[in-house]
C-alpha cells in the first residue's frame, strides 16, 4: 500500500496485491513511489485545470451579465486584447480592429483626450487608487459613444506597472437621458418663471 501524496495531503493510495510469500524489494518500493508521484502530479493538474475552467466560466458569466467590453493592455509592447463585445460597442466586427493601443487612442473624442491621458497617467504613477474614466469614443458610423472605463494595473516586484486590464460599459443612453432630463428641468424652470411674472 503506497500513499499518493501531494503537498502533505493524501490524495489516495496504490494497493498492490502480490502472491503469498512474496519478498519485497527496494526496486519495487522505488518504482511504486515514482508511480505515486506521477499520479499525484496528474491529480493536482486535473484539479487546477478544473478550477481554472470554473473560474473562466464564472468570469464569462459575470462579463455577460454586465454587458461590458473587456480590454487587456500590455504596457511594455502597447498590444491590447479587445474583446468582441468591446469592438461591437463601436460598431465593428472582431477582425476589424487590431490589437493595438492606437485603436483606442485614435477613437478618443478631441475634447476628452487630455483628460483621458491625465487620468490614465495619474493612476499608473500611483497618484490615484482607482482607474475610472468617462469618455467618448468614435463609433463606426461617425457618432460618439459615452464609455465608462474601469481598470486595474498589475505591477512587477519593483512596483512598475506592466499590464492593465479593465472593462468598458456603454453609457450613451444614460447620458442622453440625463441631458433630456436637464432640458426638461430647464423648461420647467422657465415655465415657472413665466407663470410667476404673469401672476
């Protein structure tokens, strides 16, 4: 009976049935311990893969539930993964946008550009704890969509950020509703002013 052990935890045992009178040899023990080590590694790897699948599934469901576009930016190379949802928010198919930081940069509204880069640099230099940015990106049809971006950076042992991952949420409809509400409030105030003058 040889235990299958992984990190001081017994995963199972190998039971070997031998003929009566069998004399154990050290080579057999060495062989069985080697088999047990291989099995322990396979069991551990299987568990890690299952946990990874479960984690990826949870992440995919969470992203789907928020209707968010995901981006993953390598700060050293300026390569960026843009999810299919990120691209579709701007009216593009998956193959129509390359994995380059310039794809985001070139779509920035001119009035938001300076604020967007200032917000990003302040976060990457550690002057702010959270990265959150409301900005406009150009849609394929030439209009602009209001986007809420949130993200987090990953740093190396020296505290230098080398990767940043985040989400984009299209908030154009909310912005339009807020604008319409402000317009109605202004109309109401104007009507109240006229009524007050008449009275």
